């Protein structure tokens, strides 16, 4: 089994952590998003959508992180708590997975780009109004994770970690990579993060997030040609 990943990507980190936590054997195929390897001919044969993560299991190819993790959970018969058989617990997981991609994912990613990539790569200061609006949206999503999805439970679906928590934590960590402490003044979110980290294992958690936590240094060391190659993508998404 091959997994095509770039650990700067939140969905890639969730797939990577899930496979490693459950001792699922796979070959790591690095696809560098910064250098545009997702647009290469060979990767296009695996995933014509041209996005990571992607899975290749024999002749079977699969895109989209949620579909990949659900496939791995079923194929490899991972412990039930990841994607519970219980109807209502699974519904809780599905509810979060259905919500997150247009909420916390978008808002966390936007903050990462506004705080780090746009100023460093374009040399353009983001207006305070735009930054304040993005931070407000992010805080709204973080509050929903705390008050709607977690409530008084240790994890989103109950007493044990699930795919919902795994998908949530990688998104919450994305703006942290830009230097924003999202856990400040949020003890409930911080305690949940500690439980997720303990369930995954600190060593694996840190390994998976090493690239994003070093993003500020990495961007600061980019040469001019790499900066230029990133500009069209930034302009297309945010300017």
C-alpha cells in the first residue's frame, strides 16, 4: 500500500497519524506541494484531482483524506473507537467530518496564509481589518469545537478518540504553525489537545507536526525562485 503525502498538509497528517497509530504498513510517497509535484504526470495517474493525500492499494486508487481513513478503518479492522459501529457515536463522528472542511479547515488555513505566507512570500502587509476578520472566523470555529462538538465529553464522540478528533487536531494545529497560539485562554481546547496527543503518543504527534511547526523557519530560508513559484498560488487564493 502506498500513501502519497506532504505533512505540511493537514489532511495528510491525519492520514499519516491514523496509519502509524494503527500499525498499518505503507510506503510513504512524498509529494511536495511547495514544488508542485502534485501536478506531475506520475502522480496524476494515482489521483487526477491532483491533491494529496492519495492512496494506492494494488490497482485501487483513492483520493480524499476522510475516504482514505474510512477505507483503512474497514480494510484493516482498526479498533472500533476510531469509527464506531454504534449508530449514534458514528453519527457524531460523521457530523464533525461533514462540518469541518468548510469551517475550521478554511479558517485555520486562511490564518496560516495571512500571517505567514502572504507577508513573507509577497512582501505584502495584510490589512488589520482582514486579519481581524479572519481571526474572528477562526475563533468562532474553535468555540464551536469546544461548545458544540466536544461539550462536556473527553473526545468528540465520547470517551475515546475517533477520526473526528484526529481530523480536528491537525486543523487546529495549522494556525499554530504561523505562530498563533490558539490554545491561549482556551483551557478546554488545550485539555482536549493534551488528551488527543496522549492517545496518539507524543512522539508520533510531534513527528507528524514537525514540518508545520517549522514552517516559519522554512519560509524564512526560501530563496527567491521558490518565493516566485508560490506567488501565483497565493494570489489565486487570497488576493
